[in-house]
């Protein structure tokens, strides 16, 4: 019997919102707590510890956490020994305010203190004292002191604790120094700090030994990576070269790119290193120079377009995705049309579109009025989404009749919802191409973690739909199958 089934284990409930950095943080904190005897539950009522890993990028995400916390007030009264933890960006940003708004919260733990969570939970269980563990405010000391107060939390993971056995996130840096005027991340995740290349390479090697085939390197501005080790300077392209030949790793991705730092060397690495996926997420945020200037993005739309042209000429077939904010302070109908033009011309694989949300503590909050009414933000959001979806669908349609290679991720959401229909029955599987396109097809669940060739016969704006042509039987070998419709 696996140990996880023993009845005396303490139960842990975790809810994670926000970016991939948060997903990785949650995975690592859960792994640490499992080592101290916790097991995961998805029933919050039976939990001995409840963790919220939070996001502050938009107000809406914070509201949701506060209202969820509010609903736990009575549960905490009934079960006072259940420890409630608010961790992540909102913890760093709101600090004491969280205790004021939700007095039944036990621990508030910022992004730079994650290592402390198991110890703090044990303490809270013993003495029922509230505790705040956060990093210094960005203006509260020298850069060095503030940086030292944010710790990159990268303990070694054990394979059975990873949510996906063959895919893993690897943090290469924390924090951000760009200070876009709308964004809280430089405050919530602190100064930019890069992990040493040898540490990253060692982590990738361990993950490969544990069966990981795809690593995604994480950083808020991943292509701004710069580190010196043994007298040698490493940028992201050097790091990609360093980890490229790790045996067992088939795919390497990296997110998120900052447009101004997308170097020719990096594009050449994406072109020349076969394991590096031909997919770049490079948020534009706006297509209007006035707006970009107020956002303090550090580039003009002409420079952004020139960067896209460099991607297209250096890495043919590379998929590019973007983020846009609609309704930023002072965004006129004309500015919005410039963003629409940019989407039309760049033909992004997909775009994440957000309505501007003013965030206290940012420059935009201080300097500019949030002057675009909510209903206009909503309309622009919908129009932009419709345009992007049309482009995505048209570009996906070009794949119909073609074959693509995917890394099979496992049963699709629809298949999981439908439930098991027998251990060997084919189900709808989902995989991704190296250009990050989502592909669904029918196959055996045991194909998860292998590479398969899929012939595409239909699509939507988000998904390619196809049938298996070949798949691996062992690593590197493949078998031909009849095409199943
Ligand atoms: N309001 C709306 N969207 C925001 N983003 C960051 N800050 C804000 C904000 N205040 C978006 C940006 C970023 C993505 C992660 O979130 O588009 O790229
Ligand atoms: Fe925020 Fe700009 Fe840094 Fe991205 S680059 S995390 S948008 S401040």
C-alpha cells in the first residue's frame, strides 16, 4: 500500500491562481509539506492546512481570494486547529491588511519566504499565533538588502511529487526590474535575480533522470537572464546551449520574453538547437506609441514590429503569442485600433487579453487616471478577442491535412470529466506541438509522456483535432499504426 493512504496523515488543501511561477511555487511547497507528512485533499472541509497561493496582477484575482477567505470564517471557528495560509504575491503586497480583512488567517507568507512554510505551519499549530513572513519593500533598503530578502525557492523535487511526470518548470530567475507602470510584479516578486547556470543545469539533469522530457524555463523576463559564473557571462542563449544536450530532455521552452531583450543570438539558438521549441511568448501590451510610453514598456510599436520581422526571418514557422491590455489610462479609440492593427499584422498564435486594472503601489496608479469606462474596456476586450480568435482559427486551418509531432500530455479535460471507461479503452488525449499548438486525438492513456505523430483533420481557434499516425513504443523508437478516424 502506498504511504499516502495511511489514515493519520494530515490533509492539505491548496488553491493556486496566477502565472506559471505560482504553479511552480505551489508544487514545491506541496512537495515540502508532503515530506513532513501531509497529503493533498481536494475537500477543503477535511483539510488540516489550507493554502491560497495568490496573484495581485489584477484586482479581480484579489477579490476572489478575499471572498473565499471570508467564507472560511465559520469553518475556522468550528476547527480552530486548521491552519490557514495566504502565500504569494498578495501576501507580499497586502501583508498585515490580510489579517485585518480576514482575522482568521494564521499565516501570511510572501513570495520570498516559501522555504519557511512547513516550519511556520507547525508553529501556528502549536501556539495559534498569527505570523507574517514577507520581504522588504523595494524602497525599504539598498538593492542588495531588498534582493537578499527575496529568496528563490528551488529545492530538489522528488519524482512522485511532481504533478506531471514528464514535464517540469525550472526557475532561472526571480523578480523583475522593468517597472512597467501598470504592474505590481516588481513589488511582489522583488528585484531581478538570476540563478547560477550550473545550478539550473544540475536541476535539469536531475529532472531528466527522473523521467522529465520537457522543461519550461521560467522568468518574468526570461530573456533578460544574465549571470556570470567562473568568469564567463551567460545570457539565455548560452543557458539553452548549456542544457541542450541533457540526455532524456526532448523539449525546452521558456517564458516570458521581454520584447526589447530579444536578441539575435537567442533567435539563432531557437533556430539551431533542435530541442528548443519554436514558440515565443513576447507580450506587446499595446500597439500605440502613446500608450506604450505611458506604460513605460521601453519600445515603440515600430521596434516591436521590427522584432517580429526578425523572428519571422530568423526562425521560419516560429509561433508567437502575446499579451495585450485594453483600456489602459488614456487609451483612445484610435490607440485601440493601433493594437488591433498590430494583431492583424503580426498574426499571433494566440493573445492573452486583459482589461486594465489599476493597482495601488504602481506608477500608473499614482500618475494617471483610470479614465476608460468599464463598458468600453469590456467592448474592446471582446472585439480584440474576436479578431485574435479569427486569426488563430485561420492559421490553425492551415494545418488541416498536415502531420504534426506532439508530446502527449494525457487525457483531455473532456475525457477526464467523462471518467474512466476501462484501463485499455482509448480516450481523448491532448498533446502539444513544438510550436505550442494544442492537439486532441483518440488514443490509449498510456501514451502520456511519449511523442506521437498526428494527422490533423479539423480545428477550432484554440485546438487542432486529429488522429494518431505513429507513436513511440520505447524512447526513440516508433511504430506505424493505421489512421483511426
Ligand atoms: N491590469 C491588467 N493587466 C495587467 N497585466 C499586468 N498588470 C496588469 C494590470 N494592472 C497583464 C499584462 C501581463 C500579464 C501577465 O498581465 O498583459 O503581460
Ligand atoms: Fe510586470 Fe513589466 Fe516586469 Fe512583465 S516586464 S513582470 S509586465 S513590470
